[in-house]
C-alpha cells in the first residue's frame, strides 16, 4: 500500500495538540462533552440510578448482616426473617443492578461515538480539499479510532461514576453520622482523600508522563510503518537485524514511559489502600473511646458502624484511575473539537443569491480580472487575470512550477473563492450556483489516480454511481484498459487490495481516465495528466484525450511540451499574469 | 503443489495462546501471585484482630486493660498500612515487568516473522493494520498481562485458601461459599465459547471501519470531484452504526458474564452470612469466639469473592487485549513462509558464486492467501540461462511473468516445480542471506525511508564511508543533488522532498553500494518522466557494463542494447535473441517495436 502519495492532512494548526491545554479550554471541552449527552440524558439517568442502587445494595448486605449480629447481642430487636431475606435479595439484586448500570452507560457512550465518527468524516468531507495539504492521513485514522475511543472512557466510565461517587458516600456518611458525628467526619475525610485528592494528584502528575508516552508512541508508529513499507529493500539488503534491534529499542523506550505512568498508578493505589485501612482503624479506635464514655453507644453499634464504613469505599475506589483518563479524554476531545470547528473555505450561495437552473452551456467560462492568494498576508499568486474559454476549445496552460496553474483549475471548481474579480460559467458567477450544480459539470483528472480498496469495476463506478456494467466496459475500452482488466485473475471483479503491486501507475492512470470518461461532463480539467507516465504511456493517454474529448471544453495543465502540442491555444502563466498565444511552439 | 497454505493449526488461539506466552515470564507471575496471597493474609489478620477486640470488649466491658491485653495487635495495626503499601507497589512492579517482557518479545517476534514471510504477504495486506497490530495491539496486551492475568490466577487460588480458613470457623458457611467457586470460572468459559464468533466479527468490523475510513479519506478528493462523497458518507455512517451495534452485542455478552459472576458472588455471600448468623441466638452468642467469628464471616465472605469482582473490573480491558491478540496471532500464524531446506551449502573464501543463472522447467503460480483456490499459473515450465557478465532483457505484456522472474531469483517466493540454479547450485540450498548478498534489485518505485540521504544508503551497510557513498551517488547521477544539499539532507517522510527521478537514482546508488554479482532493473523508469528516463538509462547502461544484468522494461527502446532479449508470453518464452535477430524473426518483438514506434512518433 502506497500511503505517501495519497495522504491527506489538515493545515498543521489543526493537529497541534500535543502542547498543554489551557484550563479554560479544558472546562469548555468538558462542557461540550456534557452537552453531547443532553439528548440521551434519560439513558444516562438510568445508568446513574442503577449504579447508586447497586452500590448501596452491596453496602446493605453487610450493614444489615451487622445489624443482625448486633440485634443478637441485645441491641434493639429486629425482625430476623425480614433482615435475612433482605440480605439475600440485595445479594442477588446487586448483579442485576450492576449490569443495568454498565449497559446503559455504554449505550450512551457508543451511540455518541458513532455520532462523533460520523461528524468527523462529514467535516473532513466539507473541508476537503481546500483546507487539506498532503500528509499523514494516519492521524485521522488515529482520531476516529483511539481518540474517539478515549472519549468512550468519559461517557461510559466518568460521568456516572462521579455522580455515584458523590451520592453513595453522602448516604453512608449520613447513616454512620447518625450514630456519632465524629464517625461522619472521619469517613468524609477518607472518602474525599480517595475520591478527590488522589485522582487530582494523579491527574496533575499524569499529564506530562502521558503526553510523553503518546508522543513516543506515534514516533514508533511512524518508524514501524516506514520499516514495513520498505520491507522489500530491508530484506534484500540484509538490513533486518538492524531493524529488529531498533524495534527492541523502541519497545524499551515505550516501556520506560509506561513505567512512569505505572509508577504514578502504584503510588495512588497504595495511598488509597492505606487510607482505607487507616480510616477503618481511626473509626474503630474513636468508636472504642466513644463506647467507653457514652451510655447510648456500645459495642453492637460499633460493629454496625465499622462494617458499614469499611464496606462503603467501592464507589470512590473506581474514581482513582479517572484522573489519568481525563487527561487522555480532554486531549482527544480537543483534537476532535478543533477539527469540527474548522470552517470550510467555500459555502453554498444564500437563497437570494442562488441561481437554481441547470447550466445550459457550461463550456463557456469567463475569468474577469481575478486575483487570488492562499492566505492573507501572503503574496498574490494570480493577479488581474482575464480569460475567455469558448465551448469545445482545447486550451493548454503552461508555466514554471508553483506559478498557480493547478490553482487556476481549482478556482474554476470553486475549491477556493477568488479574492476579487469574477469567474463566470454560462454568463453567471459561479458563486451563484450551488456547489453541487457547478461541480457536476466539471470533471478533473490529475497525475495521481487514487484506487479505492474495492473491485476494479467499482473503482470506475466511482465516476457515476448508477452506471451499468456495459457503460463501465465501454469507458474501459475507450481508456484502453479493457484488455488489461480482462487479464486480471477476476477481471472486472478483481479487488484492488489483492492485486498489490500488479497495477502500474500507467494502468492506474488509465483506470482514472475511464472514471473521468464515465462522468460525461462538459468541462474537462486535466492537471498534469501525464507527469507520472513514461513516454509510451503518455502517448497512449494523450491519444485517448484528444480522440474522445473532441467535442468537450478541455483545459490542460502541463509542463511537458509533448502533452500540449495538439491544443488550440496555449496560455503561458508567468509572474501572476497570463500570456495568450496560439503558437508558442 | 504447495500444501503450506491454510493449514490453520488451531487458528488464532485467543486466551489460551496468551496464557502460553505468559510462561515466558513465569517466575514473575508466580512471585506476584504469592505476594498477593500474602497481602490477603494480612487483611485476614487485620479483620481477625478487630473482631477479637470487639468481642473481648463486649464480653468484659473492660476498656482499661485493652492495651495490655492486645499489645501485639496494636503494634500490628501500626505497621499494617506500611506493609500493605510496599506489597501493593512490589506486586504491581513485578507484573508490569512480566508484561513488558512479553510485549517486547511479541513485537520482536512479529517483525521477525514479517522478515521471513513470502513478500506476497505484506504486499497483499494493509500496512496500516499491521502497524496497528504491532504497536497499539501489543500495547493493549499490557493490562491483560499486568493486571488481568495475575488477577485471574489469584482469584482461582484465593477462594480455596479462604475456604480452608472458613472451615476452621464455620463449616456450613465455608461449604456455601465454596459452591460458588466453580460457577464463576464456568460462567467465564461459557461466555468465551458462546462469544467466540461474535468477538471475531467484532474484531473484523473494527479493522474494517478503520480501513474503510482511511480508504475514503485518501480518495476524498476524487469522491468530491465525482460527486460520490455524499453516498460514501452515508455508507460510512452505516458502517459506524453497524460497528456500534456489534460493540453493544459484544459488551452485552461480556456484561452478562459479570452479571452471573456478581449474582453468584453476592447472592451466595448473603446466604452464607444469613446461614452463619442464624445458627446462634441471644443466649449462645456470649460463648467465646462466636461474636468474633460472625464479624469475620461478614467482612470476609465478601472478600471471598473480591478477587473475582476485581477480575470483572479488568474484564473489559483484558478482553480488549484478547481481541487485539487475534490480529497479532494472525500474522504470527501466517503461513506462506519460505521453506527451510536441509543441507544448506556453506560458502566461504574457497567456495564463491559466479552468477550463472539457469531456470530449468520452472513453474510458478501465486497462491491466493485468503482461500485455497489455485490461481492461474504465472510461469509454465520455463527454461533459460543468464551467463556470467551477460546483460539479458525480459519483455512482454503486463502479466506475462517478467517481474515474477526477478522475484524468484531473489527468492521472495518459492517455485512450484523445476529448479533455479546459481552456478549449478539449487538456490533453495543457498543460505538466503548469502543469495541476496549477490543481488541488487531496483524496482519501479524505490522505497525511501524517513531520514537523510545517508541513512537511506546505509541500509545496505552501516559501515559505508562517505567517500564510498559519494562515488556511488556520482555513478547514479546524483552528483548535483549531493553537491547542493549534502549527504545529510533530510529527504522528508517517505522521501517527499525528492522528485521521482531522484528517488529512483537513490535506489540505483543503493544497488551499487551493495556490490552485487547481479543487477536486476525491474521497470526502473516506468513511473518517471521522459526527461529523467533518458538519464537514468545512461546510468544503468554504465553500471551494467561487464556485469551480469537482468533488465525488465515494457518500453522496447530501452532494451535494444541487451545482449540477449527474451520475449515472454503467458508464462513462457516465445522468442529469444538479440535485437537484430528478433527483428529478422518477424514475430512478437517486431510487432511490438512497430506498435510502439507509431506512438513514439505521435
């Protein structure tokens, strides 16, 4: 798989997220995540309720048992049968409640994840291609996989546990406090320590180690990808042992990073466990003191108190790892939200401006003194250019690389809007057509043909989704690729992914040409159509172009004299201006 | 016939395979589990002491003598938090160490396997998936080994130990609790078995969604240009929801096992406690050890299942590891390895190769990696010879088997029938490293590694001097580039800062530095513009002088100078000779030359 050629990435600033995020931004991100839950808050509510009841029932199993013992010891007389039955019922309920809590929580999470994934692709679709440069598409795959997955932690394992971790301890503290207020004080301190202070410290410490770990991981990802794609050369030149060494080094270095994260967890875990023991001991001892002094409080009550408080730490214990997770979640959500907030460079016209008619003569294109620059502050790329294109003409556009030839083609497709001046198609400013209407008249063919991982047939059908098989075969014949396709193991049904290196770039180009042909558009834009082709393939392709597009309006950009030889007109783009010439050669 | 395809011995083995791998760090796991038991022991003592004190006070009401009676207990209380902290840290360190060890081993084994597989495996798989398996996939195993696995063994052992302790306190309670013991692993097993196919389709779906997203993303411009983007977005959206649905199904299955586990654990604990308490009444409660035992029963009967509940907590993450392992084992199990032949010949100073290559009745076909149907043969009983110092060209239509021959000489694939000889030695008897040391291969697109020019050339040999590198670059036509940018020029990711021609020249420089006996140029200029093409052929012709060279090109002008031209058609050689001889023959070659001349003139 050749990733390098077709990789897509946004402007760099969109993916700049490895740095520290400001606290206000973090709060905004959390708020936004909460807002996402709002439409399905009912399910979330169920999750929280079941969670609270579940945790309470596991506490009650023990407290009620302790009450039974206390009652045997002469403290009040409870109904033994009811209490015993309650203990057993709570025991069986606990599992069901826990299941319901988890199921509802994940239901919320995975619904939202599908939604977010959808939003990401929708956004990318709107942003492409203007706001994309060519680079790492791996980052986006990581976004819809691991980033979206880290948000799962927030929806399924953060919101509900936090609410449960507040409500359940409050209930227990009230129960224990009803025996003596100091029990409540001790229990509150211990619960806060485990549920709030420890996660907070681990959050602060985890920020940095987590970031280093992820940065290192993505470095290693790139190294592995590089080694795999160059595997053939590595094998041929016997470089494998060196790579294996590097892979071991990589493993060691991420283990070192992971080790630091683990150490952080170790510290918090051991502090949490000792907090539990110490608070139990303190409650035990002040209980002993209270029992020796107070006539209303004796050993049976103390048993109830010790057992109840000892068994009440479940909810806060599940909060401990959240500090670390929250870092991941916020970083991931930040990456996703910055993408979703990006504004596309062109928009459909407003209702008043819309010219909603089929374009009768799309081949007639006028450029009226247009100016264009990519970013504000940059120098102008095209300056005061005026041109007229007649229907059916074949125009070649030449000029040094980087002069704006390809940009000009893409301005006609309205990937960007011109800064001033007008581009008209059939006498109407292209800004007044809907993007869909405008673009459905234009086909563009460029030096790289992207092959989708499906059958050859479907790859051609990308040009026209409802094309019949006969139509596909016809264009394949026109593009001179029919015989090649038939030579493949499964003919038109051969899968691109399984062909591996069996398709050359010349053959890919011809499949791309078939795809262009099947669109049956009136305006054909050719952007360096032959630059990846060797001499022979170039000739084959050019013959196709001039034979089949004889009636269409063709605009061809190339730096090769041989490619543009047969055009009606040659335009030379140089220093922001265009010189029109009928006989440059 | 090759029978090595698809003998899926057991297939990707999931959890049992992961257990087996754990034996690589057995000592650490065993020590960790022993320490976990010790930690539990301290908790038991802690609870017993508290229960004892409560009972003593209830029976005697003697608060004043408390410290003298329970001196040891108080000292123990003082040290408990400290002991617990050290045990926790130590256990977690041990299991992390063990898990790191296994993960390092796996990552190494994975890449080693890729180096040894037939090249077809990697050419036909998605590199993104393999990267994902070898990095994120193996990382996902951390929780499996560091937390899930030790907890699993611990939760098998601990209830047995607690059972023995409970027997000494109250037989009926012990019996009730131990009833739950086999039920829990059984429920895990049932879920494992029932969920096997579900897990597989989940995992397939997972990598599918990623691959489809990537595919649509990389082709996004095309989709927008043809107006297919909305249709594709809807398809993708369906994929996302399908994935969500299968995820929920998997989750429901996993949660159900936790549901059974929880219900059994808590339900039985409740019953045990109630049974324990109901054996006493307000009179015999005052007998020695009754109250303390009841407190112990209450607090410990939940501890009895605590390890299992903790296991439930790791279940989700542990399962992710098991899921990830499928992708890893799939690669480790991938079968088309090159065969290991016995009786390898030993080469040294006295026994060296000379580069006479002979194909004798060689037949070959690609195996479909996904199913066992045989593809059509690529080479059929092929015979030819390349003599020492000779330059031989292979021509023919695409699919005629030209490049396959290059791949067979370098032994990227094993042949089905016949024999390929190197100076009379069967190449399968020549150690692979030694064989490949003799060959330099330049294909249609040279892979450029991220790094500098020097890095890219040093993959041939780390000890190359700058002078050697510069000389090779000169020969390959890179003099200007080196002069302008220097050897330490960073070529960008995938050589993005180099032109197609420069990349190919870098490939040629690599080939030169390898100092082979044989050069193979396989469509070395087919992706290059005309301007660069001519210059590269000049370099190639210079290098080829006096060396054994195999040239593959579909553009016939480039190979006219070859001493011998072989015309391939449908996996067989149909014409053989030099340019003049073949023109006189008036066959495929002449027809091809004529066809191409028409285009060249166009």
